[in-house]
């Protein structure tokens, strides 16, 4: 059995993690979790079903995952008030929690032409019409309906931190480039269900284990349909 997980089954996600109810997902529509159900019906033991990973940067209103390389190459994350509120390179769970604590439970990835040129993948987000732009930080702020002076000040403060190699406010250590090259860009993001770490319990030979701790003859499982081996 290699039928994947249940990230695209909002009812099942909400059953195990009520706090994730209504959250978007980065997964394809077939990730509905039939595999673990079939395996359990055949006598398999389930493990870690509540362990569901959230990715902080799914494009708002879509299933499109925005790669972490956008942040890694220099983008910052700002809230609807135009202000940074976290270390952009923190772990996925902490980044997601920080975004969910903001107005609208959402945020914006903000970057400039320098970051765009550094990462070919960003071109795809333009093709998918996910990006707002402006010639200046203030113009970008108007495009995303954030306070222009606040966003301008946020970018200026971040650029100073890059120059000093010291992000005193949020302790980001890897700041590869300042944001000074027009145009300026933003992608609206919301955390989304990324993958499910629970599923059928297996042994080192990938045999599915029954509740009595013994392998079920002839029954094997691999991938996201399994539990206990993902992070």
C-alpha cells in the first residue's frame, strides 16, 4: 500500500487537529487518506495520526506552495500592517504560528528584483499571477493595501540590518542581500497543511504491523501512508 496521506481531506485533518479546521493545503486533491483507512480495516495499527505538518507559505487562496528558497534568498515576511514580525528562517511550525497570530491569519512575502533574479522559480509565480508589484516600497504597499510609510520603514530597517550583518530585532543570521533594487514584489501567503506524518505502523522490512505488535503476512506499506517514520 502506497496511497499517500490525508492533507487534502479537511474533515479528517480537523478530526485529528481541530485547530487546523478550514486551513488550505498544498496537496493534490487525491490526498484524502483512504490508504490508512483501508490499512486499518485490514487490521493494521495506526501511529502518529495527530502529527500534521503545516507549511507557512502557501499562496493565499490557492494550493500553490511558495518555496522556502524565496525566504532563503532574501525575502522578508510582513503583516498587513507592513511590519516584520518574525525571523523568516525559523522552523515551519514557529513560522506558521507567527503568521496565524497576525491580522487575517495571513502575511506577505516581500522581495525586490535582486531576489527575483537570484531564483528562477519565482518566474513561475509571476506566470500564475500570484505577485503584486510596485516601483517603490510605497507603491508596493498601496498594491497590497498596507500602510506605505510602515512598509518603507520596515524595508529600510531590514536593509540596515543586512549592512550591519546584525538583525537585532528578530535575530535572522542569514541575510544574503538587501532589498534595494526596483521593482518591489509581494506574494500573499497563509499557512497550509503540507503533509501528514501519521499512518500505518511498519517495521524495518516495511511490513504493516497489527495492534498485537506482529507483522501482517503479505501486507507492506511505504511513503506517506505510513506513520512513525516522518520527522
